[in-house]
């Protein structure tokens, strides 16, 4: 049921307070039905979709833009609107799909692993549903890709292209098998691949949706950052339960690391699932830290490892919200290499996975309350270009005297049309956390210049960038992908320009995607 | 006003963050809010003799079912601190912000 807060214009900011804004209204959507009863099962999914569709039509009548919000973790302006902000976090149901509703062509061995989760379900909630609720180990399942944290909502992580470090799988959008979307047309849509149908007509009828079975539309809709309508639910393809086993952090030389990365480009490793590395652009020893883990069989009774990224000490003390603002004032007086040296040591201590074993739900639990005034830039390249990117990134960082280290996570290339993790065969995502000031866009401008000069194709993380213009977008994805994405968007909205405009954010207009 | 304290440069001189932690399997993040921030500025007068309460009414589903509070932020701006100092504690304002819990997740099999 729709519950507008009825406060009218109000200030709103994402979790990391990167781009405070004023929204016209915040509207909560939950699973309460028209009679005031909490709905479940088919009724719940159907009514949620219809409520969202109604809300979009109300926005059209009110002449206001509308944007769904997940957990609000994005650091870019991707989740910024001046219109209605739709809080989907109260839509957090998750169900297994009865065999009679799965498509006849869907493989028998995968059938027990498909679940239908509502858009606002948090990844931590999904993990609990898959891993902890089943009584028998044989019934436990796990998600196939996760970011380092688990606070995102399902729709937010998928449509914003959250990535993890799954070398042989992909990023989070790659576990989507189907999407239930409201567009304001009066009937919700179920979108899935024609080449890999997952549900049958009876399933779609139960949802009261219209079926779109089309590979191009599916691949475009998966990574669409809230511009294809409002996602009500997602069919998630999970895997039988597994664990990851992290050994000691390795400290290879740059030469050895680059040799490994080059090797990944030709022969993706079969024995590793997670692979990430950290480097200090000022490190004269030219060594990096590597955290990696193979997928191992599930062993019951393994305790949850101590969460990473917890910055609170045993007495409960943690850096306050003004810390970075103060540190920023001193930044110009302290040699950047001194700060990065300290960061590098701290990262090993509190952030990098080390000597632990667990399921994805136990391992990927970082939920650091990001320090306000902090922001990130993330850029992806093919793993074959990763050695050159280490040098390019370091040179830009040193030239700007920026005092921050670089984290790099690797995942198999994604299939989403505008997935920034699309670089074959494996995408290396370089993440660079920094203070949110004037140097942030300048850093990305210099990177863009350096990548073009070196002839390296790259793409910016949709949730971690200072802005993407049409020229940059074309360099990142090429005209064919962009045209395909736009055509898919028109098809989803039935070419209804009024509805399409409701979902046009400033970010997508500036990128030339409108 | 839903803006919590401390979301612009040096707008808060003291803040406290209170949140739920743990959960099933000890693998939930330290906070899992279901709503966006709500905020109010509260006043205490005459060294606690008279106070302003904060009845929370937004942490509920559309049918009125309560959800509970997931996370609270308490803080004071420099102006609040100065007012408290100048009045020797007779007027002591504080900014309180909160986010509500998520409802229990509905689950089962679609038959």
C-alpha cells in the first residue's frame, strides 16, 4: 500500500551524504493490502506491482518526476531526483517458485535454486533466507555474486550494477533471471530472456503482468538505474550452498601481480572465485596485497568470521562525522605517501579478507557507515589492461598528490547492455576512495585523458563517478550498445514519451541517455 | 524537516549514533533501516524540569502496525551548544534523527 509522508518538499541525502537534495515527496510502499491485511504469496507480489503502477500514474497526473530508491548507497548522482522518491525498502518478501510455474525449458537441476524476491529486500535478508532458514543443508543456497557489503537492496544492487569479485561468475546483475517492473501503463511487465526463459505463462498470469521475452530488452533493463520504471520483484538464480576459503594475504611484487593479471586475460583461473588486490601508488617497494579465495564445499557449523570494515573499537568508539572534514584541512601539509602508507596498513588490518572461511552471507557483510565527506571513483577495464591501469592510475594520483590507496576487484564480464563490468573476459574494477572536493572531478578528467591516450577502453561505475557526458558514454560503451539500450527503454514504455520523461533523471539526461 | 544533523560541513559539533547490530547468523549489517531519516529538534528547559517529548508515529506500516526504530542519531550544532552555555543549561536543544526498522520478511513457496 502507498503511504506518502505528506511532508511535501523535504531535504534528502543518500547514506553517504554525497549529493544532498530536495525531493517533492517521499512515498513508502509496503505489503499491506487494500483491506489493511499484510499480504503474502502471489497476492503480495501482484498488489505491490499494481501499487507501484498506480503511483507512477499519479506522478504522471501530478506532472512530477519519480525515482525508486533502495538503500541509497550510491555515491554518484544516480539516485538524485527533485520529484517523488519511492522508498521500496518495505517490500522485502522472498518466495521459492513452485515447479509448476517454471518454464518447461528451464533446466531441472537449477529449478530449486530460483527464488522471487521483492525489490526492497536487503541482500542480508536474502542471504538469511537462502542460507539460514532451510533446515536441511541440502536445501541451503547462496547468491552467486555479492559486493563487499550486504546493505544494498536487491533492485538497487542490480540496477546500479553493484559488483563483487567473482572471477568465474560476474557481477550482481548477472544473477537476475527475470524482472517484474511497473511502468505506469496500467499493467506491470515481466521481462526475461527469450534465449533462457525461466517462468511460464501461468506465472505471468498470477502476477497479472504482461510478458516480454526478449534478450535485448532484458539485458538493457537489468542495469537501468531506475529509468525503466520501478522494479517490483526480481527472479534470482542462486547456487547450491558453498563457502569461500581465504588464505593469508599475499604480498606479490608488481611484476608478479602483472604477470598473474595478464595470465587471467588468456586463461581465466578455474580454481579461484574471489580475487582482489590493493596497491599504494606511492609504494617504492612496488608490492601489492592480494586477497583471494577458491569456492569450497559447504561445511556446517563454521562460525561467521569477524566482519571486515568495522571501524568501531571494542569500547564503541569510531571516527566521527567531522573527521574527514578536519583531515581535509591538513591534507596539503602532510606528504601524501605518508598517509597512503598508514591507509595501506590499516586496510590489511580491518578491510581485506584474510584467513577466514564462510558462505557469501557470512563473508560479505561489510556495512561501514561511510564517513560523510567521503566519495569514491570506480573505473573498470579488461583484466588484460589492468597492468597498464595500475601505472596510469598511480601516475594521475601522484601528479595530483592525492593521499589514497587503490582497491581492485575482478569479476567475469557481465552481460548487461550498459553494465560497466562488461569488459571481456574478466573485468578489473579499480576503486579509489577520496575526499569529496574539487579534486574529485579533476581526478576523473585526468584519468579519462590518460585512458584515451593509452587507447584503453574503460567504463565508470554508475554509482561511483562525478558525471558522465555523451562523449564519455560513447567511449565507454560504443554507439551500438547505447542505441540498443535506448530502443529497449522505448519498447518497455510502449514509446509513451510522457511516462519515459517521468523517469528521466538529470544524470541520464547529462549522459545523453534520455 | 527530515535532515539529520551533521550533513553539511561542520554543522554538528557533537554526534552520537545508536543502531541495531547482529541478527540471524550474526551476519546482518550494523543497521538495516526500512525508511529514510526523520528528524526533530527537541528542547529541555530549566535544567530538566520541563522537557519536550518525541512521540514517534512514522514507524509503522500502512495498516498501523508498528515497526520499531532501527537507528538514531543525536547531535548538537554549535548554536545549540552556545545557547546551552549562555543560558547555563536552562535551555538545552538537541537534534534527534531516526530511521525505522524493516518489517519481518514474508517467505514461503509460490504454489
